[in-house]
C-alpha cells in the first residue's frame, strides 16, 4: 500500500468528523457550540465525542455519524487517486459542504443560511475553475430561474389543494414542498456545474428523487404501512440535487456514459 494514502485517509477522517460535528450543532444552536448528545442533549466532552463514545446516559452515536465517516473517507481515497477537475483539496471542501447540507436537510428539513452563503463563494470558485466565469454566472442564474419556476408552480399547486380541501370542509395545511433553501442550493449547484449542465443536474436530481420515492412507496405498500397520507410525506429535494451534482463533479466519465 502506498504510504501517501495516509493523507487522504486523515483528510477524509477530518472532513467526516467536521460534517458530523456541524450537522449535530448548527441546526440546534446555530453556533459552534460544544458537541451534545443527539438524543438527550447532554454535552459530550470533546475527547469522548471524537472517539464516538456514548453520552453519559448511554445513548449511542447515530448511524449517520458512522455512515458519514465511512463515506467521506471512501470518497477521499477515490478523489486522491482520481482527482476531479477542481483538484483533490477543493474537491474535499465540496464534499464537506455537500455532506453538511445533505445531513441537515435530511434530518431537519432545513437549509441554513450560513451554509448557503458559504456555498455561494464555494460555488463561484468551483465554477470558474471548471467552466470559466461566463458559464458559471449563467449556470447560477439558470439554476435560480429553474427553481423559481418550480417554486411558484408548487405555491400554485398547494393553493389549489388547500382550496379543494376547504371546499370539502377539511383542514388545509400550508406545508410547501420547495423552500427558499432549495432555491438557493440549486443556484449554488448552478454556479458549480455551469450552464447548460445545471439543466442535466436538476433533471437527474428529480429522477433520483422520483426513483427513491417510488421505492419508499413500494416498501410502505409491501410492509402494510401505506396510508392515504403517505403520498403527502414531505420530500426534501436537497439531498437528491446534491447527489446528482456530486456524480457530475466526481464521476464525470460515468455520467457522460448516460448522455447521448
Ligand atoms: Zn444522551
């Protein structure tokens, strides 16, 4: 084994720990607070936290914490051997950003403004290196325009649904499928991917989301947990868009096989 592999191994571990830490504290305290148990909120000493020890009340660390570490180390080793166009180092910053947005959106249905602002700067840097300034700016504008169109379609749809429910004398909820955070996220991905690739990124994200939802629905049907409300489960779109952008940036050869 190449001794230099110790570098991506350690970098992957560090980025994975950072994603776990920020994913644990940012949605709760909105600051770089001390790590705390995700179950009971008790503070955990830094050393115990880093060693993946359970909290004082015996609550074990989440499955996500383990999966994040395994995934980030794996992708770090891969990117070290087959660096993306933006290079290994910037690639790992992108992985950290993607991982954090993915985890927080999945667990809290939330895309935080500080991560969005960080994403804007990261997106511009990544985009310029990958595609140049013009494609980057048009990619960002394209992502914004596509998502605003979806956003207002969604608002229209939920108003129609609410009116229908009210007409039938039922309670209407005001849950929106797409949030402002999703719109900003796809703008960031548009900067990274550039125009016109952001089109492909959004379409692939929607397809991945559709496939996962279908599998989830089948699973609910098979296990007998399906109910009328199942179709109204809120789907966070962020993780799907991130998955598609991740594939385009880190596995361009694989993705180009899918394109005509
Ligand atoms: Zn606990």
